[in-house]
């Protein structure tokens, strides 16, 4: 049987929900793939097509209807400190000061106060928040709160980090600086990162590999061989543009690009 | 005086709506939000009230004593009064009655907050518990005070302070609803995040669910206190040999309207002071939240 070996192994994963109307929704269908240790994987796809369901299944937060997820050969049965998660909205506890937030996972592991403080301060330094150690989250900007969330999950020590559009609500400039930070942390720690995004550019900047999920299926699996850092010049190379075209095609947006928005259904309906 | 359950539910839902939008960006120099500045508007409000009171007194006459008469009455009889003794009230003026009713309210609310939070949080944690307690709360919580009070007097009047039990009972109902809603309104993301950080369910309850629910629970404490002053006084009107309600009954028998108004005013001042204290405590405990000065 597969499921052995290091990294994440997903075998024939199905996830079927019962909608309120009684209709069955297949959020995931026969997903089979492997993610080796240390890889940065981005998942793109239209909203409502199963990206988050897949990520939550990896995290053990959504039980699968069929199939299995293995991490280092062990089946995933629920959430664990081995798989850190950063959610779309705030994943910072507003009632704890910044340092207590970062220490939360360490405290759960039963670490001594001194050890906790040392590790938390170290991670806060790495996300450039040393001056805000004793601040309340409400005193920080949205981008800074994401840094706290990153420090928290990295400090928690999980070898696998699952991120569900963590920078989705941020402005462009803040997002770019967080990309750089996240890539730095990833390079220096060798964690495996699975990162859901709706932003093709973001995927191209971050990923070793891009998975495209449509209607619950992984419809394409693109290795991204572009050199890093992926600045505008790299992203303008023919192979990068070709990749963008492929992704657009899978998302059903190629007609839109070719015919000048003529066939974009939302716009057509409005006329 | 009877706090309507549906109104309570609506208010907690509203609070949840506010919480969901959450703090967007807060100024870095937010400093100490639990310290309040003195607004000129409340002062204006007090002056307007006294003005209207004089007007009403001038229009109504004998049965509406003017403010200065009430203030003088309060000063004269606050801690000692031969006149009260003449009416058959205990020595010591207004003070013992005010203290007695205040003790009833504070102890009753304290008991109710403890018990109500316990059942509310248990119900939030275990569905079965909620299914058992929900009909009980829904049924007994809606019984009007005037209907419930005689039963409480008969059941508890001989063994304990029926007023105390009554206040504790209604506070329990209010706090049960508030604490249950507070936990339910908490964004489940917080609990999920804590689980993916490896926290045990005990740690999640203590360090995530409870602090996250505290702001709304405090809202319940405030409502419970506000309702309890009236509850305690009404329960004393119906049968007691002490307290503000009993004193009012005594003054009524000799048509002493000034003393009735005085003791109501004094009780109101105590209630106001208590509300202010709770507000400060809440602002300090929830100083992490943006709307701490609410």
C-alpha cells in the first residue's frame, strides 16, 4: 500500500457534503497526489471549487467521505500540532498580547515559561515585530497581525504549514512584503507549505508547484521551474506567461482574455 | 421589570454582529481606553432632569415634592432618623434599608452569575446539557416576577431571604442565555486555530473560549444588575420586614411621598455607582477589545 514515505500522501480523497437543500455536493473527487517534504505548493482554483476543503482535509479539520491522507506514512485523523494552519481571516487571538499569541502553541506543548519566551521572541524578531512584543493585536495593522500569525505557526514547530488565502484581504504592497517574508522563513526552515490562493500572480511568486483544483478535482499539476526571486522580469518570461495562460484556461478565463471580455458571463448578463 | 428573553436574545445577536466585523485598524497610540473623560452632556442631562422635576412639582403641587425637599430629606434622614423610628422602622435612617437591598442584589447577582455562567457554558460545551436546560430556562425565565414572587416567599421566606433567591434565580436565567450565546457567537476559527496548535480541549476552553466570551458575558452581568434593583425592591414590597421595598410600603401608609422619592433616588444612585464599577471592570478586563469604553 502507498501512504508510506515522507511528506504528504493523498489517496483517492472524496469529500461529499449534504447541502441544506438536500442536494449532495462533491467538494472533493478522487484526489490522489503526493507532496514531498519541503515543497512549496500553491493551490489555485475558482472560489467554491474545493480549494479550502482540500486544505482543511489535509489539516484534519474536514473528515473525508472516502480515501485517506497520510503524513509521513501515518493517516491523518484530526487536527494536530504537526500541521499548522493559517486561516483566511484573523488567526490571532485578540485577547492575548502579541507574545502570548506566539507562545500559545509552545505552551500547549508543555514548554517552560523561559523556553517559551526565548522561542517566541526569536520568531517575533524574524517577522520584524520585536518592538510589538507586548502590544495588543488591535494595536497592529492587518499586515502585522498576519506576521504574528506566521510567527505563531512557525514557532509551533509544525513541519507542515497549511495556509488558506492568508494574505487575501491585504493591499498589494503589504502582500508583496509578506511574500518575501514567507519565502525567507520557508527557505530557512525547510517546512512543507501548502498555500491556497485565488491570485495567479501570488502562486507564481511563491510556488515550487501549482495545483489547479476545479469542481473538486485536481485538473492540473504544474511544476514551476522559474528561478527565484520571482520578480516582474522572471514572471514576464515566456514560460511564466505560458503557465499563466494554462491556469487561465483551466479556470475558464481564456475566452475572456481572447475576446476582450465579450463572453465573460457576469458582464454579458449585465448588458 | 420582567426581562424579556426574546429581547435578551436579540441583544446578544446584535453584539455578535458587532464582534464579527471586528477591529479593522486601531491607532497605535490607543493608550488606556478604559479611562473615561468627563463629558459635559451627562451634566446637562442631570440639570435638565432637575429642571423638569421642578416644573412637574410646580404643576402637580403637594403630591410631587420638589428636588430640594427630597435632597434635604436625604441629608436629614440618611444615617439616623427619629421620625423613621416613630413610623416603626428600625433606627439608622435610610442606610440600613439601602444596605440590605444592595446586599440582596449584590449577593443574588453574584450567585446567579456563577450558576448561570456554569449552566450556560456547560450547555455550550455539551449539546445534551443544552437540550435539557433549554426548556427549563425558556419556561421559568418567562414567568413574570409578580407571579413568581409569592411562590418564592412561601418556599424560601422562612429559611432564607426570598428576595435573595429571587434575584439569584432571574440572574441565573439571564446569565445562562448570555453565556451560552457568547460562546456560540465566538468565531469557530479561533477554536480550530487552537486545535491546529496542539492545544487540549481544557486549554482551549480556558484560554480561547472563555476570554472570547467574556465581553458578552459582561453585557449579561450589566443587564442582570440593572434588572435586579427593581426585582429586589418589588420582592420586598410583597413581603419583607426590611429593605427599600418595605420602607416604601411604610412611607406609603402615611402618604410620605418625599421619603419614597428620596429612597428611590438613593437606590438609583447606588445602582448607578454599581453600573459604573462594572463598566470600569469590564473595560479593564476586555481592554484588548477596541470597543472597551462602551
